[in-house]
C-alpha cells in the first residue's frame, strides 16, 4: 500500500472547492495557507489520478490566468463528500462512545461535513 497514489481526500476536496470559489489555484492556496507550488502539485496529481481532469488551468492574458473546476471535478467532489457523510454517519455512535473514554475536555476531530 505504501507509495500508492491518493486520488482524493479531504484536503484535495477542500482545495478543489476553494479553486471553484476563487477561480484561481494561487488564491485557493492562499486561502488554505499553503504554497502555490504545493497546491499546483496537488492539482496535477489529482488530475492524473482520474480519467478526466478535475481542474483546468487557464492560460494567462491581460486579465491573468485562473483555473476552472470542470463538471467532472464538481461531480467527483460531490461524490466524495457524499461518501464522507455516509462514513461519518456510520461511526457516529462509536465516535460518541469513544469520546467518553477520553480524560478531560480533549478535542476530537471528526469530519461530519
């Protein structure tokens, strides 16, 4: 399993959502507190993992470049978010029980988007 390509995860989905919102890989990277290079590499590797691109970079011009999330990309992220919701719902009771085992007011991370 080591070295396998990660096709999609919460960070990649968040990045694609940010690109859809901002219309730019660099603006999405700034919004997420990551370098442009890191965001660009994530976009490239995510696009390579799927049968069609999720994000298309637009060539620059007088108004600059930008990026567009494709219809396919929006569909992939929507499907991923649906899987996240199903996974969160399936472990909700276990997660609540697990939380009772903690000593004190520890914060547990749980993606129940």
